[in-house]
């Protein structure tokens, strides 16, 4: 059977990718060392997800491997040389705040780790599609300079603006504040593109907005929809950082994102780059998300506003999905915002109601 190597296989997107590609006929080798638990505490641990995947799928094997170790990465790829037909790279240090506390580790994971995987792919599987989870944070705070209008519940672009339907990759990544995390991810993003263009490898960067779903181990520093619903259900305090809670995010369900990966895997191109997210079909402000969580959970959230926004944080982000939809017309968003939050609540509410959120 063909082999798919999936990094960060215990995380939100990695675990979704494992399930999808096992069912698509791949033997899946997952690279997972549970650093998320180290970043954010035991509540964010991926160990339970990895154990569940191992029990459910005989075609899945989890390998405790650190992508910063070039020799170990190369050795693993060499063991599967000739059978690797797909690489899905979701492993990352994902937090603005955490990156600022330890820039060297952040860069080593996000940038150097990606380079190690690309070089192993070039040597042992140069024709296999290499799909990388990038981020819209590669644009830094440039979206914050858009001429946003303030409504009662959100910030919004005027209808006639070129980015009203969403931001595409024509937005520059230069002359902006990225955050330390944004820089490490931009370095990885450019390297993935370069291996596609320079070496002719089938690579794709998916610059995600907010990635979410019922399997997300949301914490204060990362995974806001999951953490927001968790705080609502567990009756724990929640802090909104800046912008009066009117900052806007689009949100894409992990299953919709992995379907986009699969579309690219079936028809890959070299050096591709796409913005990917919920677009106009799935987006909200913080205020709107709070209201919806309260409505679904039938509980009132204890939340407060911190006037200081996070460094490099976006005031408004909605993705223009048109370029990806034009290249892959069979793909579409299936989950709207309410669908996502209802599923998060149904899957987790009973457990969260008896588990404190503090870490």
C-alpha cells in the first residue's frame, strides 16, 4: 500500500488527516512527540488522540520523532523509500505568545523542522505531494491597515473594497509586524514554495485562518472557538484581547481543510500557495462568537475585555476562497460557523462540564 507521512498526527488537523487518508487507502506513518502538551500544559496533550487513532486504525503507526532532528527524519524517510506517496505537514509551534517566550525553539520547529522534511522528501520521495499547513500570520499585521468600518458587533470592510469577499495571496507579506511566530511560519512557507519552484516538487502551502473542530484541544493561547465553548460550558472566565471584541476571524472545520488537502493530492502542482479558511460562509467577531456559544450551550459566559491586543494580531481576516475553488471546483465548504460550534458542544460538553479549564 502507498505510504502517507503525516506530521503532528495527534493534533487537530493531523488526526483528521490520518483518518481521511487511512480511509483513502494509505498506510499512514504519523510523526508525533506531543510537544503541544509541553507548550500549553496537560490539557493540550495529544497523547489521548494518538492512542485512539492507534486503536482504531491498523493502517496507522505513530512514531515519536522530533522534526528538528534532521538525521532521524532522513532515516525514517529512507525506511519507506519507494512507497511514500504523500506528505502532510501539520506539526508546528502554533502560538504568538509562546513563540515570543522562546524564539529559538519556535524557529527550530516551524522553519528548520520544515526544511528537514522537505530535504528528506526531495531525496526519497520527490514526486510525492508535499502539503504544508501554513498560516495567514505570514501577512503580519498588514490586514490591520485595511479601511475597516465599525458596526455594533464587528469590524467590516466596505462592500466595494477589493478584499471584501476575502483576502487572497496578492496581499504583500512585507513591511509589516509579523510576531515571532509569523516570521518562523513565513520562513517555512517560502521554503515549501521554493522546493516546489526550484526543484519542481509538487508542494502546496495552505495559509489557514482559524482552524477548528470538535477534536481541538483549545487553550487560552491557541484554538479560540474550542476554548471559548469550553469556558462557556465549564463556567470558567474568558478574556478577550483588544479591539473591543469586534475583531473578525473566519473559521474552517478540520474536515473541510483535509478535503482541500485531498483535492490537491489528487491533482498536485508545483509551488502552490493558497489562503484557506471559512471565507464569507463561516466567520464571526469575538462578540458574535460569544453570543452564539451562549445560545448553543444555554449558559452565560463570564468574560472580560483586556484593552491590549496581542502583538501582530489581526483586526479582520476573511479568506478569499475563489483561487482554490477555481483550481479545485469539486471542493466546497460544508460546515458553517453554527455547525462547527454545535458539533464542538455536542462532542465535548459533558466532559468539559466536569473538568476545570485551568492548566
